[in-house]
């Protein structure tokens, strides 16, 4: 049974400056919903309601977002804005969210290490906030199912173009079935000519408590940070790790162009925007084709 999830959210968000100078990158919205809300929703849809957010300096608006706002609720009720009121109450009641602050930014491994007392001796899910996955079965649920089968650490993976391997943790392993691999290697952001494959760690994990010891023994790696990937490589030697290919569409929010593409796709999926937004896109493309000014 996986009952707890950890969402690291302490990073500076330098890839989104200047927007992230005074607000957390996790609060940047895809249309009208902060990215961290999609991630919390994935936990809830996977049956996890105990969530630890690894927070840090300048991240208080994340707490406010999941907290009650009585004044705003009262105002919405006065104005009979029932649908917005219900939406707000849903966000506030989604899950039991705990926070711990990572005081120094020493990397993803160090962020996860902050969860050791909260998670204790239980396996737990980790969801990185710069990935949103649209799928029939939530990806965290897919990983929980794999954990129930193998009782080993589970990492979600996805094939990426070879020129992008230096943006991800990259795995190698031996095939177990159509979706699963027993891991033999994992490296953080290798150069394309050094990558053991083009299967990338996709930002969702089920970790077992051994990870905490492994992190404690892990030296600084890529970017002079304590990398979760390096701690996982340590575990690999003693305990097994399974890589599970995700079933769903992964939206990378790691850089501005990817964020923009995600916003466009999500807008096309939203009932109220789909038709006028598609018309706008077609018109824009037509102008580009005709080489008219936009
Ligand atoms: C982190 C992990 C990397 C993983 C990626 C997925 O990197 O270190 O292994 O592939 O998330 O999004 P980051 O994007 O935080 O640099």
C-alpha cells in the first residue's frame, strides 16, 4: 500500500525567470490552474491523500493555494458564483498536505532526504512538478500497480529523442515485458554519445525507505548537487529497480517553449476554448503561410 507522496518544490525555477523571481514556478498556471495542482490531483486520483511538499524560500503561495480563503469564499457566495466557489472548496479539501522547508538548495536527492521522518519505513511516491501527464490511469497509480507486483523501487520512463538525453536521468536495463525493464544502469543527464539508451526518467517514482541511506552516502554529482539518480544507482547494486514505461502523454514544463506547447494543447482540450482557440490558431497559421504580419 502506498499512502504517501512527496512533491519537491523548493527549486529557484531559474528556467522561468523573470516570472519566478517573486513567485514559485509551481504556481505558474496552465491556463488557470497552477501546475502543482495537477500534480496533487494525480496523487489524489491514485488514492494518495497524504502529501508532503518540500517547500522553501519564496514558496508560501503554494500553502495559501491549498488553504482556505474565507473572505474570497464569502465574496463568491454573496455573488452566487457557485461554480467558482465549488472549485475553490475542492482545492482546499483535496488532500492532507504537509510542508517542510529545504533551507539550502542542494539538489533533488537532498530534497527527498527531507522526507525521511515523514515517510519513515514505508514506500512512497515522488512526483516532480515540472511534468504533467495526461492518462486514463494516473501514472502514479500505474507505478503503484507495478510496485504491488514487484515490490521494488519503480521509476517511470519515457523514450525521448537522442538529442534530449542530456536533460534527463537515462536508464538501461533488460526487458521484462512490453512495459517493464529490470534496471542495470541509470545516469543523470549524460551527453548523447555517453547515454546508455534514450529512455528517460519521467519525473514519477515509487521509492523504498532504503533511498534515505543511499542519499546520505551520495556525494555531489551533476551540477554540484546531490542527485536522486546517483542515490538510485547505489540502490541498484543491492536492491532491484524496475523501469515502467508510462502509458499516457507526458507534458514537459521544464522550459518556456515546452510550457507554451503544453498550454496550447490544454487550451484545445478545454470545452470553452476548443472551438474559438482552434479558429485563432488556424487563422494565425494562415497568416504565416501568406506571410502577412500577425
Ligand atoms: C530531474 C531528475 C532527472 C529526471 C527529470 C524529469 O531533473 O534529476 O533524472 O529525468 O527530473 O523531469 P530536473 O529536470 O529537475 O533537472
